[in-house]
C-alpha cells in the first residue's frame, strides 16, 4: 500500500485568496525559550490550503462542515488529468470519457505545477470548473469533486459553480496538490477539521494506492 499526501503544507508561505486572512503560525511557547513545552498558535481562514467547502459557504442555512456526511469523503476516487485546458467545461468533461458511476473525481490541471514549483503568490489565472461543468457533474451524480487550486470556480465567477455543486449536495475539496499523482484509481481519505458551525475547514487529504495482486 502506498499513501500519496495530496495536502498543501500549512505555513505563512501559503497563497491565500485575495482579501482572506493570512496564515499565521507562531510559537506561543517554546522549549528554546525556557518554556515547559513547545506550543504553536494558529490563525487562518476556514478556506486556507487544502480544505473542504460546506454548503453553508454559499447557501444560507446550508449544512456546516461539522455535520457533513463522512462517507462521501472516504472511498474510491478517480484522478483525471485534464491536459492544458484553461477551464473545466461540460465539453471538456465529455471529452475526458469519464466512466459512469464514478463517485469521487479529482482533477489534475496545470495548477498543480504551481504547488510543485513552490509558488507563494496567489494567481487569478487558475484552471477551475465552469457553471456548465458543475451541472455536468451533478447530472452524473458525482458525490465529491476535488480541484488543485484554492477555488473550484473561476476567479471571475465564484458563485455559480459553488452554488450548483453545493446545492446538489456535492462535496467540494479545494487546494489539492496532484502534481506527483499518476491519473487513475485510488482510495481517497479526506477529513476536514470538525469546526462547529463553520462554512468549511482545512483537511488532510491522502490517496491510497493498493498493489494489484
Ligand atoms: Zn473553499
């Protein structure tokens, strides 16, 4: 069994969405300062780094992250490479020949190269899913969608894609690093922190690869 960590390291170097709070990690106590232990203080948005969006992110009265159905976040997942496209549209999705019955879909795009290169600045030109792409995924009854930049939706139009997916109960995982992952079938485990009543939460996400007999 091989485990691929597809989460972004949380640090002050992590790019964040323009206007979101920065990631701050500081030592509240430290052994080197004579304290009895080392203990860090963390300040960040619920959508920092690799994270899960809850319906409450865009839908008034929507489900919050602490009560999401965990079954959707654990199980078989397909990693698909979309190639050099600049947006994941319904037409792009048709061309990918994604098998029917796939419940968890993770899209590897040119975004992942930014993480591999250690990009520290937010870039508006990331590849994301358009509204008609989101509708395609809902019609296919996909339960979970994962993307490799900080939003599932294009920078210029964040709302439609989020609304279509979240209103249909599709779980959205953002900020994955799929650079080192070969497209194919895996087992996904992605568990967001159980932050009570919040619109999302950082998560550790891994893909498990089992050796074929
Ligand atoms: Zn988010």
